[in-house]
C-alpha cells in the first residue's frame, strides 16, 4: 500500500521534467525526424534528421540515401511559425495537374513557404531558398549528409515544432542527373526569374514533420514516419510563388505568445 502511494507521488515530478524539456526552459530538446517521399514523387530518397534545440540555437544533422548523385539538393524548413496554421507534408493529393509529380507550386499550399534555408554556409533566411551553390550535394552514390548549427531568429526555437523539412531534387528518368528531358523546365524557378532550371531540381523529394518526430533529450532508435497522413491537411494561404524571394525574416518574427504546449512522452 505504501509503495503504491510513492509511485503515485512520483508521477507528477516526471511530468514536470518532460514539460520543462518540451518548453526548452531548462534542457535541450531533441527530435529525430524521418524525411520520406510523402508526395508519391517516386524520388527514391529518404533521410533521417536529428534536430537539437537549445533556445534559439539549432543543430541539425541530416543523413539520407537515394538522392540524385553529384547534384545539389535544396532543403528548407517550410510552414509557418504561427500556431494557427496547419501546414504539413503534402500527399499525392496535391498533384493538381495529375502528372504524377507534386511540384513546388502544387506543394506550397500544403507545406507553406520557406521559413529557414538549410544552407551549408552563410545566410539561412528564406532569401537563400534557391541558393543551390550553398546547398548540400549528394555524393556519387546518392548519399547526402549535412550538419550545421544555426542561430535562429529570436523566438523561433520555441516555434520550430510548427515547421517541417522539405528536401528538393529528384531524378525522374533515372539518368543520375537533373535534366529537362524528364519533366521539363522548372516553372517555379522560372517564376522567380531563373530560367533553364530543370523541374527535377526543384520538385520535392522528401518531407518530414517535427510534430511527427520522436522527441526527447536522448533520441532512441525508434523513428516514426513523418506526416504521411492527409488528416488535417487544408490548402491554406496563397500560392505564394514569389515566396522564396520574399523579403527577409523580419516579417516572420511577429510571434504570438504561445498559449498551449504540446507535450510528448
Ligand atoms: Cu523547400
């Protein structure tokens, strides 16, 4: 009887610790994200992303396979820092023109604009969304590896759970390179004034949500698949075709005070 009482008393303390971790108040937060082809784009790519947050300092490590070899792969956190948006990873339902590929324009209403550009060096704002010269390059075997610590805009760390990672670039016709023969020219790049970019280079290859990631200060081997569900998906916002070129992060920093905290554990 007595030990039962002790157990009951112990529970709230455990909850409090988890809560502190989830808010980033006293400990690093860590997430292991599974990035997969939720779009049905036959990219053949998949990655695991490990994100560690300490306030607004984020360390992200991505390791993936099945990428277009010797080619750059743009990668971003997409979505919205706002709590009242429901952006998430697109499914094949986003393929509006039915060509078997969810391209950038078709994906944007579901996955939202670029919030953070996961470049290898220099600027990480949305302005660097198409900075392919600073994006990771897959090796000759199609393996991609990326690691960087990024100082996020003030307050962004607490809102990172609202975002998801998208990696771009696939090889639709299996000739180990980006070319016009498979899918033609990227209408998205063209809309931003950049001509001659193959659609293969800009189409999304993988996506994964933080909210669907396994959380905890010490990530275990268990990896959940990220965001393949169509539940709760709603096409919100404008197409925002100029989004990648959008003015700086300044406009993104009007964070609302968080009213609820999602606790996993
Ligand atoms: Cu992106």
